[in-house]
C-alpha cells in the first residue's frame, strides 16, 4: 500500500500556476498556427489548402512557419501542391514505426509553408 500524498496550499498554488502557464502556452501556439494557416490559405488554391489541412491532421504537427528556405530533400508523391521538401530526422524508435521531421510545401511565391511532424 502506497502512502497517501497530502498537498499543501503552496503545492496546490504552484500546480495551478503551472497549469495556467501550460494553458497560455497552448493558446499562444494555437493563435500562431491559425495566423500562419490564414496566410497559407491566401496564397494557395482551395484544393491545395484542403490537402494541406488533411496532411496536418495525419499526426502531430507543430512549428508552423512561412520560410524562404526549405529543409530536406525534394520529393514528389503526387500531392496537390506538387514537389515539396521533407527532412525526416528519425525513423524506427522502439516500435519501428516512429518518425519525425519537417515538411516544406511551396506557396508559389518563392516561399514555403513549413511545419514539424511526429508520430
């Protein structure tokens, strides 16, 4: 039998402050993602934007940005946005099917929508 853990008021306050900071960080990240996606939407055709949104729901994505310098190797797998760049940084993991990296999708004006991914 494990001993009962008793939290002090100070412990509870620190936990609440930590939780509030995490919630604020998530809110700021969501706002940043939304702003970048709005800019991407204005730059690409509707069909391309729909496919980008579909790609973003295929795993955990983060660090949305628009950049002039793509990362990774050029690939063309038939996506609506055409040739793009992928920088896969890990593959394997304990289960053999983990991966992460970045994707850079052309926006047609010399810039790229870039995001990190992991699964």
